[in-house]
């Protein structure tokens, strides 16, 4: 059997791990690897009678990285996304998607070309210290130095990218290593990749787990106002979670990555929490005496001011009648949350985390919920139905619904905007898309949304009815603008039977609009909806509220988006008023002959609710009238 080159070892390792698409851009240093993707060179594809890996050329390496993210996010991270780029700028251009994936727990394998081994350190053309640069933005990285080591390196890269907490890895491959002939054939490679070598942390002590589960059930029996705080770590276990909710009657709120884990039409759903989340969810978290967080971090955008967060749960934890339960399959995340809660201990002059009854379990949410449901079913002394608490939840939901801005004939908007320009807002557009889906009887389980970052992102989270998990693809912790279209490309390629709708802002879209090239080239049937208010409106609002209206660098000089799309041969529509809104949206949703772009000309608006910097979840700006009454120290620059 023929031996494999370094490049062939990498290609066939990816294929072994069921990779079917790789995203990237060409360049000299990576040509030996790109050559393996050429169809006529894929002689080893015939061995297992499988199809080869399709190489998707993006408009630049950053777009390639984001498409790889969207690809794996939209299939709930069951396989890692793959980025392939050349050396030098090819490496530096993927830093943003690597860091974005690192922050959001998205598995990626980035493979970059490097100058030949004997040229490293000589300032050769397109040389850069790749692994030094990517070290802080990856879980692990490695510079290849021997061709025969590639199978072990690829196995370790795959295993560590997919282990808790999932994330990106980077392999830097010198051009000579890629071209060198190894001593390994295809069967040797498969044998090496099948070996089980690497094991990662899990809580395995069954007695310890059972004890913790029993303690949780006792707490549920004692507590009066429990709440479930759910993140993307429950995407795969949503059925068990829904069963647990039905059994216990406990209300639930989710992070933006956890939208749809609970059907938001369910009476116990409080929708999304946090800075721009549901006021009902935020109030409920502040009033709850027991917070059960599963598959999520207690990050700043979901808790507001850490010291002021969940005061009732702290009090109940001190008295032993409530507190906090944190379940995550990553020991790193468990430890980070413990570190975070130490600030609360110090504030309350307490000594240990036990004083506020913070209980941590390092285990997968599916295993945890399965054990919890099973143990709950066997208990005969559990009787709490939380009638009073759920009565309070119903009141909170009724009094704090997300609303649509309607400034018609209102010329005195608190934000000082010219309200006569356009008579549609981003909320109205997204609400219309949401309602049109029901009118057209489209299957919500077959619709994936991607967004950029900004007002449109938060409005999408608020005004789409989320009924199924893994349908919202967005940048979370890093807040990366420009991911909308690349995410949509990746999501559509990995979910060809789904409709993929990109809800984007004009600022975010312009950052990666060059990827229309990829959309047009492959005729990828995504639907791009641009909310064009000619502004980076979320930042503009902060400048208005917290910097005394000193506006700088937030107005956009945009191209004609319709003509831009048409220049690529992409169908495009424009909507400027409420009278054509439903018609244009319907045409966009029903179009099935390829990609389509719609420019919605919208009025600038403020995204509410808003938890201001330094404020608690219960200190929200709920309407524009609250702005005049804000007690914000405008001398302090918000983080």
C-alpha cells in the first residue's frame, strides 16, 4: 500500500473524523495540503467508498473561520469546524474566529501553512510566529516537526477540541513537512486514529453524585422560589430538561445560546435573561431563593452587577434553604464560577462557598438530568408545586412583555431622533418575519437564524419565538460583528434541508460583505435581512446615555445594498415602509431559487430592556421615559 505524504495524512485524518467541508483561502505555504482536496488526487477516497472533503473558499480567512464556526454550531458541535489557511497574514486573519470560538466553546481545528522548516526564524516571505500568536486563543496548538508524528497530532487535536469545554486548536504545518513522504499508509493511519489514548475530566464517583442529587431534591423540597438558568450545555439534553420542568413545575430562563431549549410558548418559559433579556426573567432571578444553572456560565451579561446578583438566593443559601447549583461538564468553567462567587462571599463577610450553599457538579447535563428525573420519580416525600411562585411568575410575564416601538406622530423621542424619516423599526421587521413564518405554516424546527452583533441581534433574540434548540447562531462572549453571513454559509452547508435566515445590521454586514462572493459562487440559498439604520446604533445609544451625547464613529456611510447584491447576481429587495413590509417578507421567505438579500430601511431605536453598567438585573431601563430618571454616573466609562 502506498505511503502517505504529510498533507495526505492530514486530509485523511480529517476524513476519518467525518469532516466533509473545510473552509479557507489559498496561499503558497499551504498548497501541498490544498492539492489533496483536488478531486482527481483523492485516490484514498475510493478505499472506503466515501465522498471527499469539499474545500469552501471564503472571501478571506476571517470569513472562513466564522463559516467553520457556523458549520459546527448549527449541528450542535458534533464535529469540529475546519479552517485551512496559509502562513503569515493567513494566520493573523484567523485570530478573531479562533478567539470567538474559544469564548463560545465551539470546536475548531485550524491548520495553517508555514514556511519550510529550515526557513523558520529567517523572516522569510509570509513567515510569522504562528503558534506564539494563537497560543492564547486556542485550547492547544502545535508546530509540526516530523511527518510521522502527524497521526498522533491529529488525534490529539481532535480529542482536545471536542473535550469539555470544547474549543479551537491550531496546527502549524511547515511546507516541507506537508510535502514529505511518511512511513505510514492509509491502514496504518486508521489504526493510529482508532487508538484510545486521551481521557478528560469527569465526575465519576457514583456515590458522590447520588449524594449531590439527593441534596438537590431536598433543596427543591425546601425552597419556595426555585428557577432554572439554562445555557447551551443543555442543547443536546433539551427533552430531559422539558420532562424535568413538567415534573417539578419550576420556571426557566435561558442564555442567548440556549434559546429554544425550552419552547417559549410554554407558560413556565421566561425567555432570555440578561442585559437585554426579559425583564420578567431578570426580576425572577433576583427574587429566586434557589438558582439551578445547567450548562451555562454566570457571565457578566447574564448576571449584571455580581455583588447585587440574586440577593434572595444568597440569603437562602446562608440559611440552608436555597442557594446555587452549578452543573457543567468542564472543570475549568466550574472553577471560574467558584472564583466569581468568592467576590460575593467577601462582600457578605463570609468564609467559604459553602456559606452561600454553592454546589458544583462536573458532569454532562444529559447525565445529570437523567439522574435527577429518575431520582425525582422515586421520591415519595416530594410535594412542592410552587403555586405561589408560579402565580408571581405569571404576573411578571404579563407585566413585562417585549414591546414593539411605535413612534408614529411622536416627534419628541427621548433619544432625539428624527422620527419622520422611516416608519418601520427593527423590532417591527423581526416581529413580521416571526409572524409570517406562522402564516406560511413553515416548520420552525427547520429554520436556523444567524445574526451579527448589535441591536438587531438582541431584537432577534427577543422577538423570534424560539421553540427548538440550536436555531440561534450568534457570537456571544466576544461580541464579534460580521459573523452573520459567514455563519449562515456554514449553517446552510451543514443543514442543506433547512432555511437559513441571517438577520444582520448594516454595520455588521459591511464587515464581511465580501463573502457575498462565496454565496454567489456556490449559489448558497441563504436569506440575508439587513436592518439598515445607517448607524452602529447600540454603541450610539451608549454614547447618548453614558457619555453625554458625545457621538463619534457610529454613523455609517453605506453602499446601496440592493445594487451590491445584484452586482454578484444575487436577487435583492428593498423595504422602506410598513405598507410593503409583509409583502417583501413573504417574498423573501418563499424564494427558493438561490440566495436573496433584503434591505429593510429602519428607524434608529434603543434596545430595551437594558441593564446599565454597574446595575443589578432588577435595575433596568424598561422604557424611554426611564431615561430622564436614570441615576448613571456619566463620568464613569462603562466596561
